[in-house]
C-alpha cells in the first residue's frame, strides 16, 4: 500500500527528534528541528550528478594550488601581496605555524562548497574546509534511503565510512584512533558530531567526540580517558575555527603535539586556506596566468565559470591612474569603494561578507545582500568593512540569483502537504582519501523564493539529493 506523503514526513520528523542532534533553541516543543520536512529528496539529473562527481577534483586542485602559490609568495617567487592578503589580521605566531615545513603539503580532509542553482547553471559562492552539517546529512541520507529513495553517496558506507577512510589516509595507518574535537563556540554541532562518532564506534571504528578539555597532553602525544584507561589519539579532527583559538582549552598543546609529529590534525592549522578572499585572488587579472598555469586549462576554465567575481575590500587609496579591476558601475570603472554607497537598490546586486578570520564568517552571520537591505544598512556595512581592514578582511561578491524550483513539505499547523516556490543551495561533501576526493552526499537547502539568503532557517526545507 502507498504510504501517504504526510505520514512519510511524520516518520522522518519522529526519527530526527529521536536522534537528538540539535540544540534546544533550534527545536520545537516536540523536539523536532525548526525547519520543514519534505516527503521526497531533491532530485538531480544524470548530467547534474556527473557534474558533482567531477567537481571535487577541480576543488581539490584549487586548494592544492592555493597552498603552493601562498608558499611561493612567502618565498618571493610571485607577488608578495598574495600572501599578505591571506595573512592580514592573523596573529604572527599562527602565521609562522601555518608555514611550518611539517604541514607544508597538508590540505583539508573535507571540502564543502556552497553552490547556488541559477538559471544559467551553478555558482560556487564559497568553500568551507571546516564544515558542519555532514553528521545531519548522514542521518537524512539514511532516512530517505529507508523510504526507498536512491540517495546520492549512500553506497560504499556513505559519509561515516568516508570520514574514517579520510582519517586513515591522513594517519598513514589502518585502525587509527580518531578524536573529533568540538569547541564551545561550535557547540551547536555537538549533537551531530557525537552522533557520527557513536555511529562509527558502533561499527567497530575507534572514533570519539570530545571537548578540548578532555584532551590529555603528554610529551609522547595526546590522550583521553576511555573508561579508566588513557588512550592515545592518532588523528584529531579539528571542529573549531582558528579565530577562536584563544578560547579553545589546550589549543597550544594540541598545536605543539602536531609540530612534534605526535598527532595528525585535519583541517590543518592554515588560516590562509580558510579565507573567502582566495576567490578574489583567483579573479585578479594580474594573477590569471599563474592560476591558469598551475591549475591547468581545464580546471581553470571550469572554476572561472563557477566562481563569481569577487573583490577584497581593501581600504587603501587607489592611485589616480588606477581602477579596481573588473568592477564597473553602469559601464564606468570604479576607482573608490565609496562610489558604491549611493547605488540604487537595483544596482546593489552585490554581497558583502567577512572573509574568514572572524566570528561573523561562518553560517550566514555576517552576510549582507545589497538589494535586500536599506541604503543606510548598505552604507554602514560597506564603511565598517573598509574600516576594519586589514585586521578583519571582507569581500564583495556579485550576487547570483537562484532559479525558482518547486518543493513540498508538511505544514504542521494543518497536517497537510503544501507546495513552495523556492531557491536552492546545494552543499556536496567531498572527502580526501589517498590523494583523491570522494563525493559522499549532497544536502539541499531550499528557502522561499523571496528570501535572498539561503540557509537553514525555520522556513527552509532540508533534504538530501537523490536520483530518480
């Protein structure tokens, strides 16, 4: 007998409530997360699936080239301002640590782009190497697979198995012990990270979610107490932001153990790999030949079409004979950022967001969309961003409007299935295993079409991607 869509949603909601993944403030009175549940996943065509399977290798190459170009800039082989922009506002000791020979080739173990589905295709608005959401995505994939959907990435163990294989690859040995360290600042993700660790542990993989306070430092390495025994950590998955290091207990001891080669850590302590302004360096015309040479023409062409025009909001004066490259207003080149202040709402199809080393730089906290705010808010955001440079960097990016799609969800007030016109963000999760990346799942976030920001709001539908 065909199960009614309403019953499918209720079953999914009940399962999510039982998982207890979410902070109390993000749940309703029944313990269900405050976003909408759909009776079906977000379907991708075979061509779109091929696109996502191919994209991971291009993004890995981007990180690899960004890493090498930064090192070349530090050595004076390419313009020094490349590294200077990426290092702006960082503590000197963290910058020095990030250049350490021992971690020179290290790249993030997980790559997650934010991708907007537009009328013309896809737009990669940013990259996240310390992403949340893969624990939640794991459970959504399991739930929709359980109702017979062909969920992308669900084969071969899905996200949990890929996570452990990524850790083994970083460790260089099988059966390594992995600790997922979740800081207080990232507490909203504790539920999903501890749930992922429990799921892997139940399958016989030694993975544990810990608070930084639980880490025990010894000269021979990092340990934690399991029952009455002290157990050594082989790989530490860093689920805390580098701007928050001073608030993370034992952060310096963790870094010391990595420096001495007594523990492997991912993502590496490299703040320059976590800056949104890397896109502005990719789009800078002076650097185009370097990127094209290092990436190769295929990857360069693919990323050039996917990455929106992006600029670093540098408050230093532009010389009289120069302009901000590629930034025009009504066909006229811009020479001073303040020329953007009097733009009309229609002309403000631009986004300002913190670049990376800031508590406002994750989630959608610091994102301001020009045509979605008043002229006064736009002016203040632009001026504040310029005033904070270089201590805190921000970027300006062209806004790419998502195309309208239709989705369904259960309206809890009427217990009925309703349709919604929405815009969608896709967040695929790629895991770095033995030098190549594996696509393990894609989360779709669908928001009402009149919302400019697409994120996990209460009016959003969160579902995994699948194929029919």
